[in-house]
């Protein structure tokens, strides 16, 4: 999955963010099929904790796919400082929950599946950043560690792209996750969906300040495609916004981005 790029190639990090059940996968598929300047958009190495969890659940996770060769002690050292080790999930529990051998991780305790997948995803992000490779990741963005990796990437010379998708209400997200579960998809408890919805949107404005370009999508309607409701490109420290239609205004974007931008004297898109 490692893309061979000349040394002068612009490094890019693409972050696909939004609450559980918002429709990030649909947006990602669309972006991957899109073109910029006549070329298909390169998302680089793609990291998704759900994909990692699926690999662990079905058989094993392999670092070979990402062309990485971490030593077990490096992985466990990272775990200690990752923010994912706590009294609820200790380093001892992590070490007991997996078997790490020859670039392969196998799950021994299925109760630790989600935590191990999240930890591997964060480890991959740090490793790819250190190797200065293009990459992208999907996240519900309910934790500030996502801000930190974006800030680190920007400081290292990456152009950071944010693709944020949400709905008008966590009830919509809960319904979609329940529907996904009936179709064999990944389940998330309703209380977590609601709390993550608030946390994710609460970080939206701060997150966008790191981005070279930010795209904001609304996906509230079940029988209609997602809509681009805002886009800016940062040019010399100034946000150049696309003009948007008044029909595309949403309550969540007004509350969690536009109102905060105005309070801070920041620019907002023109509405026709």
C-alpha cells in the first residue's frame, strides 16, 4: 500500500471525520473516485479502525499490508503514552489480550477487540507520519488525539485536508447504526453514539483551523445524497470560502462552526 513518491512530492494527510452513522464511508468512496487537476485523488495509505477490528476478528492483523516492521516493545511503549491505556484497560490486559509475533497481531481476548483496533490505528498514524508517507484515516473525532496528529502533520509540512460529515441529530445516527447492525455491520451502543456526536461536533471548529482545506458535508436525509454545505482553502493564512446556497444551511453547522467563527472574528462563507 506504500506509494512510491519523489522526494519533492507534497505530503498530504486526509482526515475523514464525523459521528458514528453519519455516512463517512459514502463520502470516502466519493472522494476516492473524484479527480483534482485532472488526476484521481490520492488518499495514500488508508487507516480505519473498523477494518482493523474486522481483520482481528476474522483471523489476524498484519503490519505487512502497511509495509511496517514494528518490534513488539515499540508497540507496547507506544500504547503506554497513547491515552488508551487506563485503569479500565491496563498494559497488562493489553499484553494478555494479544499475541504479537513476526509483524502479526492475533487477538486472544475478544473483549479487547475495539480497544486493540483503536490502538493499532493510532500506532499506524504515528508510524506513517514518522516515515513521511501520504496517508488518510477515518475517525468519529470524539478525542483530542486526532487534533494532535493533525497538528503534528501540519508542523511536519503536510497539507491537511478535513472532510467532516454530520447529520442534524444524533437520533438519525442511532437509527442508521441500528439499521447497519441488522445488515451485519458494526454495532455501537446508543449512549456512545450520542456522546460522541456532541464531542465530535464540539471539536469541529478547532479542527478546521489546522486544515489547509476543509470540506463540510450534511447527510441528514435518508433518501438523498450527502450535500457539500461548506468548503474553504487556506491561502496565505486566509480562508477562501466557496459561496453556498441558502438552501444548504444547516442548524448543526451554524451552531458548531459558523457561530463560533463569528465570535472569533473569523471568516464564514458567503450565502447567495
